[in-house]
C-alpha cells in the first residue's frame, strides 16, 4: 500500500466582508472568480489572488454578469 500526504492551503480575506479574486488582469472578465474562501490547487500560489472590498466586488460582479449576458445568444 502506498500513502501520500497533501497540504491544503486556504485563503480568506483579512477583512470581514472583503472578497478574493484573481490578481492576473489577463483573465477574461467572464471567467473571474469572486469568493470569500479559496483552496489553492497544487500549482496555485497566494500571489495569484488579491483581496478586494465589498464595493469593488459588487462592481466586478456587475461587470461579470454584463459580459456573460453579452455572450448569450
């Protein structure tokens, strides 16, 4: 039998009410993630994520929804 160990890294905002999103500006708006908790994949690093305020998250959410609507037939 083989065993292996994994380490899970979970990110949460440092300020209650804030959100996390990707830090790479090249990610298409409709593919953006807004979350209050992120569990990193094996190749992810914390610097690939940034904390934003609730106001910024609301604005980003509206942009995401608009981009998705425009892609719908």
